[in-house]
C-alpha cells in the first residue's frame, strides 16, 4: 500500500513545495523522544555513570594505599544494589547484595571449609577485621596486625603489657607466625601441630609449631655445648625435661606470648589444672637456680657442672 503524503505549503524563503512521508515523520519523533528521555533515565540509575567516585561524591574512595579490586574498577554494583529511594539524599537508598560473610563469598572462597576450628569473626562478619573498600594496611586490615588481634584478645594484651620478657613474634606483632587468621585443623588456630596436654612422650612432629623457628636438635641431643644455654656443664636440660614418658611441653615453663620472668619463664605454670605450680628462677652469669613446685631446688651452670642432691 502506498504511504499517504502530506503537502507542506510554500515556504516563504524557498518558495518550493515539499512532500514528507508520514511514516518517516513518526520515526523521527520517536528518535527525538528517546534522545530527550535518556538523560532522565540515567539520572534515576546511580550506576549509569562511569563511576560513583566524583569530586562531589565519595571523593576519597579508591585513594588509599591498598584498594579493594571492585572499588578500583568502579564496580560498586558487585556489592551494592539500589532500593528505589532517591540517591543521594534518602536513607536506605542502597543495600548490600548479600549480608555478612555471604557478601564476600560471592568472590572469595570460604576460608573455613573442611577445617576443624574457625576464627569466630570469620563466621560473624569479615568487616570485623577488613575494610571492604580500602585501607592503609595490607589485606585492608583496620589496624596493624598485632594491634588488630589485641583489640579482641584482652587477656593476651594484658600478659604482653605486664611481661618482663616477650616472645619475639609477639613483640614484632607477627601473630601469623604461629596462628592462622581464618581457620585451622589445629587447636588455637595454630599453623602446625602442638600438644595440648601438660605431658607427652617426645616426638619432633608434636612440636612442629615451635620448630618452624627453633632448632629441634635442642630437644634431641642429650649432650651439647652450643645449642642451648639451659645446660649443666654439657648436659642438655631441655632434653632432660622433654625426653621421657611424661615429657614436659614448652608451656609448662614458658609463656608463649610473654612472661613475668626472663627467658619467657612463668612465675606460675598454668599447665597443671587448678594448681598453678610456682616457678622462681634466679639467674647467674653462667647458669641459674630454679625453685619450683614440681621438684626441689636445683641449680645448673654451663661452665662448672653443679651436682644437685
């Protein structure tokens, strides 16, 4: 069917007659409407612009030393979704796509899968430890690692503050030297195995946690003149304490974080149930004398062997 035509009267400037196809006129009107409507549609969608970060909005976002990848890539809609309320201005104009750890698990693998022990903050909310956008610390931690851990672990913090001697990793704030931050098959989120009992027959693998830093020969050699200062003459007293059926474990005498005596030695051992066995050690230049609740007073000297009766 032929298209109807409209005759346009003479134009006063051209004095000519123009014919316009009505269907063509309709298409042009539609195109114009779309062109004018697009800015209005864009203004209702906060993610329609190139970025949420402008001079006026979220200007500091993405400027930190460490920036979460979705923030760096302006992919705000990976975590945030519009609710229909006006933004900016209205409260609750955005909500998270998921709540709690489920939000992070959209991209990250679940850290506690198939692990026996999970760090409680992991099950609660990842933002307990991590800033979801950016930060001054690696891994977007809220604070330096040691400070962050002590913000929850008050008892450990108290021990460290009152300690006369501190375990080197603790003094450096290197908690991850011994603990995993999310989950572990070992107790207390240890990175490796460590015995939980006060006594155990000695085997190297039981103390894998300690031997990540310390030399296992200290506990395997009966005689030595170099490996340890805890010796009477050349008798290795670490060997004497550990290599027996009821071998003592490290925490019987030493504080893993810190202690109120030198050499990380407790003044009271917490390893024996309801009775905290007292330990008092008096150091000399070449040895010491121990006053303890588990045996009578004994002395040792690295230069001149002491005979204890």
